[in-house]
C-alpha cells in the first residue's frame, strides 16, 4: 500500500485500540500505554511529549529473532538508527542484542555512545564523506556498504591513510518496485541508491584488488514500509543469483545484507507477516551459506512510540470542524511530508465513548500542510483534552524541527512500570543558544 493512499473506510477508534495490545483504555485512568496512564505523563511532563515503550521494542525484537529461528536462520540484526536515534532507545535495542545500521558519523557515534561495539555497526548511505569514512575505520567499524565505484576508490585511499582494512559489501540496486511511497522507494534503477546489478561482478573483482579494501559480500535495500513479501522475494532472488555469479567468478562472498523496510500496520491491519517474511528469506537466500544481516528500523520502534498532545482549541470553520493540537508538523512531519496516516486516540475514557463526527486534526504552524488528519471521525474535544498520535516511534522525533520557533518536545521512556524522562522539553533559550548577533 502506498503511504499516500488513504483507505476508503478508515478504522474507528475502537478498532485502532483493539489492534494495539500495549494500549488499554481504563474507565478512570483513561488511555494507558504499557500500563501507564498517558494523562499522568501529560500532567507531569506537559505536552507534546514523545512516549516510548521499552517492553514493546523488546517484544518486537524477540518476535523477529524467533521468526527466523523457527526457519533455522540466525541473521544479525542491525537496527536502522535513523528510525529513532535516541540514546535510550539505542540502549534498549543494544541490550536486546541488536547491532546498528548507521548513515552518518553522528549516528555511528550515537550507537557507540549507547554501547554498540564498532564491529557490530554497518555504515550505509549514498554519500559518506572521507572524514566520516576515516573516523569510522579508525574506530573499527564492522562493515561499510559501498554504493558506487566513485565511493569505493575514495574509501580505498582513506583506508590506506588510516592504516585499516575496510570490510565492504557492495550495495546492489536490484531494480525492483517495492510498491511503497515514491519518496521512500530505494530499489528502482532511477533511484540514487546502490550499484546496477550488471556492474557488480566487475566492481567486486576491482574491490578485491584495491589496497585497504576487503569485499565480503553484497547488500540491498528496496524501500521502507513494505507490507507484502513479494517484492522482497524478487529482490532476494536477484541477490542469490548475484552471490552465485560472484562465486563462479572466483570471489569470496560471506555476507548478504538484506536491508530493512519491514512495514507496520498504521491502521488496524497487521504489519508484514514475520513468519511469511522469514520463510521467504529461507527459500530465496537460506542455502547460500552466508551470514545474513537485516536492517530493520520502523518495524522495531514504530509501534513502540506515540506522540502525546493536547487540544488547544476546537474551531468550527465555514466547512469543517478543526481540532487544533499543541503538536504540529515540526514535531511529527510524516503526515505533511508523505500524507501518511497516523491513528489518533482520545486519552480520556469519556472522550473515547462520546459521539464522534469528522474533523480535521491540525497543528498551530502557519501552513495548511500542518494537518495530521482530514475528516477523522473523533469526538468533540474541550481545550486541554489529550490525544495520542499513534505509531510515532519511528521517523517521528528524528525528523522533528524547531520551525515556527517551537521547542522540541520532551521524550519519556516507559520501562518496568517506571516513567523515565529521557529528553527534557527544549526551552526558548535552548533554541537561540547557538545563534550569534554580529557586532
Ligand atoms: N537500511 C537502509 C539502507 C535504509 O535506507 C533504511 C531506511 C533502512 C535500512 C530502514 O528502513 P525501515 O526498516 O525503517 O523501513 N522517513 C520515512 C522512512 C525513510 C526510510 C529511509 N531508509 C518515513 O517516515 O516513512
């Protein structure tokens, strides 16, 4: 399903709730996430606030590992840090056993700061700078995913200079349509990512001859929020073919990095079936005798986070009812950028059962694009009522900004029945702390 496609019939709030076992509505306490009342969090920390559930992250990690174990595979899981790079989140996933997939020196340093060993980190991305390469190599990075011949030659020079051997995989562009939103499709020939399949064998041989470079395998990543295993199956079959072609050409191939992209249910549908995905991996690449790598981001953290917001006011426009929240596109950009759907639940039990009618849910930013939902069937809200924007654990806080001089929201992590403040709300002086008035 394309992210931009709206479902003809959107789920009702009761269906959204029923599809998310970590969320429960209590008659007195209202909506609870991992057993903790969101109203209590809003009372203590204010709104808007990102709320993350550690138990949900761990459960999702465990489910992914178990799905692969049940087909006899043990892929190394490298959490895609870009989905949510908070140190507390990285540290939960590291403790669960994850390595990291990073796309910048900043993410590399964060992952290490959260305790991920450099050898358990892979560096992806279409434009790594020589400084980033040098720093990652000097720190002992496990693997660098090379996306072009140009990058390979720079990396070789940098590795020689730093006195390190770079374990590299070549990222192949399989030219497969992942059937997802155009802005997050990466595996098509006209996307900027990867190396054309017909160039891989020659470039791999070239890499094997370059100083400072040790080619260990290939990688691919076809896109994000993929709910159907079929495009993966096509791409992975091409990867298997490539591994065989490389071996036939006398190359050593010990790693196959399958990328990320596992989709979650933003409505009330299930996410990608882990058992179907694992079975497909087993069938397409399970017999190659390579170490498999996975780079999931959204799957692990998306449903483990929500954005808790309050209603500033409700206004009746000439044609529509508008619910104006204290959260905005600067906090959660996905609806504005991809027209993506996020479920919205009232936090109070009374609101939850009140008569509901369509309304647009918007933020206070001065752009029409600052819209979280159009014609969403919701109750009438009093100022101060709280709502939860669901499935905001991935590509939420990381994509936020301070547009309209709006300080970044606070973040809390729920863990073991405790609520931990993991980022205080920014202050106005935080926002101008690094600004200089000349003279
Ligand atoms: N590996 C590579 C090389 C990637 O480019 C990505 C995501 C991932 C792994 C992780 O993908 P995931 O498992 O999270 O789908 N901001 C967009 C998503 C951009 C994804 C970019 N690359 C959104 O909000 O939907």
